[in-house]
């Protein structure tokens, strides 16, 4: 990501954030994607952890909204793999089966925040923008380090 893009994104965070929604509930994915599109936020979707990791290999994603409870790879396992392969990507854990235990586990594994289903689209967007702004700051620091070394 170059400095011009970072400046542009910081001026319009809700219009330039690239979001990935990961949930095994198709209805949730479709409805939330439509609501995000109406707010001008580009959102990709994946209905499994494996598909989410494939999307992250192909596209430049800023923030992942990740369901904790999914068949196959669960959200915590996917989170760990995201943080290992894409450390600058911010992840917000989302679950309808919230427990303090799963929230703590997700935060310890590197999640930025935690949301419980059902949540409003405004709450989801607010958390996503906060995570996106954090990603931009971390990217700037990483670029500054590269420039100093170069």
C-alpha cells in the first residue's frame, strides 16, 4: 500500500475500507453485505474459514468480521492463521454464542474487538471503522520503518 492511498483512505475511511464478512449463515452474509453496500462500504463474503483464507490470499482486505462458531475451521483457528499470514489485517470476532471465555480467547489471539449477534449495522460499521483506522496507523508505522531502513 503506498502513502497516497493511505492519505486518500484516511480522508474517506468508510468509503475505502475493504471488509471481509465470514459466517456460515448465508442469510446473515447476504443481508449484511447489502446493508454495507448501501453505506458505501465494499464487503466480500466467505461462508467458511477456508474460503476466508483464500479470499485474503487473493485480495487486499483491511478488516475481517469473523464468526466464532463455524463448522470446519472455527473462528479462533481462522483468526490465528490470519494473524500469522496477514498480521496487519484487523479482525473483529462475531458470535451469537458469546461467552466471556471465547471473547478472551479471541482477544488473546489478536482480535481487535468483539461483537455479539444480533448487532446493529451501525455498531458493526463503527467497530469496523475503528479497526480500519488502527490498521492504517500500523501500516504507516511499518512504511516509516521501511523508509528509515532504505
